[in-house]
């Protein structure tokens, strides 16, 4: 198999990795593209985000996509996922005995 075959296989593997990350994050391709766009651009321009989404979809389909671009997407998505996991905290009140049960009950009704 020639050089292009190897490149094509690597591209396909990274494209599949991006799809696995999307699945793991529970996000659609559109949501992923929006995340990547926001990481790389300071201003959220809806038209530009939609243009980027169209390019992103093609990048995940074509075996001629630049491998560095796909790897950059993976880096961004992995960073987003690790930050999301780090910021995950359980929701809700956990009684540790600092406030009275009566006050805790009233606060829970808010």
C-alpha cells in the first residue's frame, strides 16, 4: 500500500476517534463544531459558526482531510472534556451539621 493509503487510513482513524469523543460527550456533530469554533474564535458569529459546521462535516467525511487539522480537533475536544469532568460537582445539599435541620428544610423549599 502506498503513502496515500497510509495517510487515508490515519485520517479515517482520527475521524473515528472524533466520532467516539462526540458519542462519549453525548454531543452531535453540530454541537462539537460549535465547541471547536468557540475555542478557536473570540466572537460567536452565527453565520461563521454555520460555515464552520459545513466544513467540519466535510472534514469528518473526506479521507483527504489534513491530518493535523483533525488532530487539532481531537486536542480541543479532549481539553473540553477534561475541563467538563473537572468541573463536575454533585448537585444538591449535603448535610454536614453546620446549619440547623429547620433552616436546611426551609432553604430546600426555595
